[in-house]
């Protein structure tokens, strides 16, 4: 997922924050994990914390995994996802 897609989805969540507060906070959590994943690489390599690499890789792909999960739930008609057209 590129930065433009992240920004478009974030703008939608900000615009619809009052209507979809849980979705807004879930997306913020995904973005927080994404940033933590990118920021954590330097300390992991510096201190030789190789055990953290799988967690960092998962955190870096958190927004993509979240969107994939939402697409699957939307197609199965378990959740309605209005921002999918922005992807």
C-alpha cells in the first residue's frame, strides 16, 4: 500500500469520524503499528534484536493486512466498508 492510499483512507476516516468512531480509531491503531514497525528497524539492527524482526515486518504491513481483512469482510457482506473505493 502506498502513501497516497494511506492518506486517502485517513482523510475519509477524519471526515467521517463522528459517524464511524470505532473505524476511525482502528485505522489510527493500524497507522501507529505501521510507524512503530518502520521506526523499530534501526534499534533492532543496532542492538541485534533479531527476535523483533518478524514483529516489525508484521507491524509494517498492518495497514495492508487490515485493508485486506476489511475487503474480505465487505465482500462476504459481514461489514460495510464505504472507503474501499478510495483504495
